[in-house]
C-alpha cells in the first residue's frame, strides 16, 4: 500500500488558501469563536442600534451630575420640587422656587440663563427632567444587580442539579417548579411589601424580591445544557484521570454551557427594569420623590383622564423606559441569533 504524496501544485494551492485567510491580532486575542460572535454583533443593524441606545443611557448615568446638578449633593436621588401645587406644569415653564445651579451646557444650548422645566413637572411639582436623568442611574444599578445575582444563583443551582443528578436533581427541580408556579410580579410585590417596614423605603426591598423570584429560568436553562455536555468525551476523560468534581464542573463544563444563559441574561435586564418600575409605580420600595422611572410615572395616576392636556407626565418617562428596554432586547436578540448554530453563516 503506497502513501499519497502531495504534488507541488497541491502545495501551492494550500499556501494560497492560507494567505487568503489571514488571522488578525484581535482574532488571536479573542479566539475564533469569540471573534465570530463580536463580528456578528457588529454586522447586525439591530445590535448596532441596541448598543447605541445602551451607550447613550450609560453616558447619561455617568454624566448625571453634570446634566442635572443636584440641589443637595448628599441626596442626589431626591427629585427637586418647584413648589407643592398638585397640578402639573407644561414643558418650558420657568423654575420659580429653589432652582438648582445652571450646568455648563445650559446657556450655549438653551440660550437663556433661567432654569426651565424642560419636560415639565408632575404632581407635587417634581421636575420630570431630573427624575428621568437620575432615574437612569437607578435603572442601571438595580437592573445589573438583580441580573448578576439571579444569573449567579441560577448557574450554581442548575449546575449542581445537572451534574450530580439523581435525588439531588429531583429535589432541586421540584423546588424550582414550586417557585415557577408563583406569579412573578405578584410574589415580588408581596415580598417587597413585607420587607419594606423592616428595611425602610429604599431600592433594597425591591431588589431582594426580584432576586428571590428571578433565578429559576437560568437554573433550568443551564441544567439542560449541562445534561448534554457532561456525557461528552472530554468530561469522561477528566473523570477517569481523577479530576475533582468542582474543577470539572466550573472549569470544563460551565464554559461550554453558559452561552444560552448569557443570552437570557442580556434579555432579562430590560424585563427587570420594567418589573422594578412596576413595583415603584405601585408604591413599593422607594420613598416618594426618589429618582426612579416608575416613581415618576406614578405621579400621573391622578391625571390619567386628562392626558390630552398633561401628556408630558407620561410620555417622557414612558418613552425613556421603552428605549431602555428596547436597547437591551435588540442586543439580546442579535446575540441569540449569532450564538444559534442554525444561524451560522447568516450573520
């Protein structure tokens, strides 16, 4: 039996193909799979729009003290009031009482040295513009805390359940099923209401409530992925040579099973902020006048029948909330398409 010898023509073709497929420095650093995900996201129009919206909100959150300077630096999340009248004032109304210092950008852009309510005021004369700007910080901080905590809890619980299986899996999954039978927003509302008297009115009761009832989806997703991965050859080989269970699980299995859960987490940030706003709208958690989008929207409850006149008390905070959620959802959808094997070659 004779071997097959490559001809000079074949060798020349191989050299030409290798030159056509050049590997850049970024691809060497990230690796081929991560590089494919990054380029797929940057080529998708939806993800580009999503990244732009997220970057805009990140900029607003970081620059909030310069965009809307607080009257009291020790309480920056307290929305300033221009009096105490119940009836809202329309956009462009002059600030009459206790106006904050003018930011550096005000005179060049607005062309005046007088503070005006850019987005009007709500019931109680709370400035809507200030609430929207500083509410961005509240939304980002609460959303990221809840998503990171629920993702970590779900990852640990689902990993242990799938890896050990048997009775451990059955017990953990029955607990997950019990939690999933509870209506999410109603259960979070009840728990936050119970925690508020003992913990005080702040972001913490709502955050704890959303974490308590938000980790189950990650646990189920990561469990399903690990069940398929733990039977593969490289896992079996690690067991044969005596690698510890913890190292096998967190070093070899999880890195190969975590991507679907990451997509779910990116999509969940918008849902968490919506749920947080719903709790604030219902009066749970933060004190009255706290810079939170749900709190700002709650000031419109008594004026719903007159929205043709007081439209701005709903439109500005509502549109901000919609754009924030849309930005995260667009990035999450694009990430899901890029990571889906059925979409490879299309992004």
